[in-house]
């Protein structure tokens, strides 16, 4: 079903150069922390697609999986008008954004760009993928974006922006996230795959 959706929007062969009349709200998060350079380049790449809010862990939270904080209030600090550092996991960050920080639900949640790919069994441990999964549990389309540790993160972010544009225009099937992995050297092609074990 997912393959049919994406073949219809022709993500593999074209880019649309217009945007809908509405201004989308986009939430960005990660598991590498609010000060990650890769997070900053993703924000820049997405800036033409809508109003960006960045809500991310206050420090590195890699391999946090889908853990959430129980038994205490998750605190956060507002760094500026649209950047918030959460004292919690990536999933905590999404929950805090949706229920305490943002005034309206975002049209899309993007988690990344993660430093290192999230392939195979790694998705079970990935805070990057978990943040996107939490968004989908809340009924919001989501994309997890990861890149090879030696890849150009700016290029990975540009690819993420291309995919995000398509998702904003056409949506995703219910309960589906896109787990995008950018290789060390990209040949310009997209491939849809099934998750491993």
C-alpha cells in the first residue's frame, strides 16, 4: 500500500516547486540533543515548508528507544521563540511539544538528522525512530531521518525536505512512519524497502 502511495506522488523522479496556500506547522526533534549540528541543518532545509518548532532533548539521548519519563513532571527550557530543550527522552520531547508547548497540532513531525543510520534491529533502540513513532501514535504523520556517520548532513537534510514536501501535500497511510536512511555516498536514487526482522 505504501509503495502505491509513493509511486502516485512520484517522489522518486520529481520535486514540486509550489506549496499549498496554508502555512504548515512542523515539529522537529531528535535524539542527539537540541544543540546537534545535524538538527540545525534540518531546520534550515525545512524552513521554506512552514513554521518550524524545535523541541528536542537537552542532551544526547541516543538509544533511548521509546522510553518515557514516569513519576515526575518533564521540565523544559525555552531557548528562544521556537526552540525548546526538554529534560527527557525523544518521546518525552514529542509529548511535551504536543501537549504543553505548541498551541496547535503540527502537520508533520520530523526526527533527525541522526548521526548514524537506523537500519535493521537498530530501530528497536533508536530514539530518532521512537520520536517519529510517538507522533504517529498521536495521529500525526512523521518521518525519521538518519545518515551515515560520515555523510554530508546538509545533503541528507535536503533529501528530508523533499520527502517532507510530498508528505505535506499527500499525507501518509495511517499508522505508517517513514524511516529514511541517507548513505555515505548517495547516487541520487530513492528505494523503498521493507523493515528487517
